C-alpha cells in the first residue's frame, strides 16, 4: 500500500502547515522561479499573495495528528474522511485536481463546488 497526501501550504513536507512553512514562503515572497517546496503552492511560477492565501487557508492543519487519532485500534482502511461542500473564493488547477481557498463568509453569488 502506498500512502499519498497533498496539503496546500506544506512546503516542508512534514504533513502539517505551520510557522516553518510560513518562513519558507516569506523567504521567497515576491520572487519568481520557485517550486512548491519553496512556497509556490499554486504552481504559477511565482511566490505571491495567492500562495499565502493557500497557506493561510490550511494554517494549523496537522495530518499527523489525524493519522495518529485514527490508527489507535483501527486499520488504515477503516479510517474515513467526510468532506463537506465548501464555497470557494479562489481556485487554481494542479494537474486534474482543484486547489482552492475557503471563504470566511459566503454569499449567494459564490460558486459551490
């Protein structure tokens, strides 16, 4: 079994979005020619406010904590994540996947994906 995860904003690859990831983004902010691990979270070739928005949307997320809480007495196959519909303010394409940031407040005109 191959484990895979994708967490927008996780520049360090430690399965969480925290101050270490922010520092990577801050170091490269306003520059061109960087990779995801250097803060270009939307893969558009620069590190800018759009990348900051992706990081901010996931700041504090820790997939390690989720994995630890589901592994106690349960098989990995039994762990289930329920995804609720969310309204999005901004979206970027990553391959065939959609990366988006959540709105703090929503209105009737927001697109529901």
